[in-house]
């Protein structure tokens, strides 16, 4: 039986997050602020949601499909905390540049 390839080899430092694009959400209901798309290692990732929690902090949620039984199946998401932090810095940083530096800061 062939060995499985190491899919994490060289990650996260080998890929950069580029071309971050933000689409503001109309109305902003349920804490939804915007959607992001970006390139990561030559792959386009769409529909990353930027949401605001009750304390006013911004956070990301990633797209998923629900099966007929209601079980969620992620379409894409970071595989470790370091990669997730890279996405948060790039995407939330872009939102803050668009909406102002206080957007998403603690307590705003």
C-alpha cells in the first residue's frame, strides 16, 4: 500500500495570503459584517464570513454545506491555529482598513 503524502509539509510558511477582497454585507444582520475572498498558495477561497460578536470583536467563519441529515461538512478551513491566525490578520486587517481602525477592536 503506498504511503500517504504529508499534506502539511511546508505549511504554513510556504504559502502567502494574497488578493484579499471584501464585500460588505447589506444590513449586517446577525452580526454579519462582510464576506471575504482571497488567494492562498494559488487557490482561490471564497465566502469567508466576517462576523462581529456581542463584544464587538471581529472573527471569521468558513463556508460549509449541510447534509440532508443536517450534519455540517466544511468546504475549506485552516488546518491549524497558526494558519487561522494568518487568515484572521489578513482578512480582518483589510476590513479594518475599509471601515476604520477601531472596527473589531476589543470593546468597540
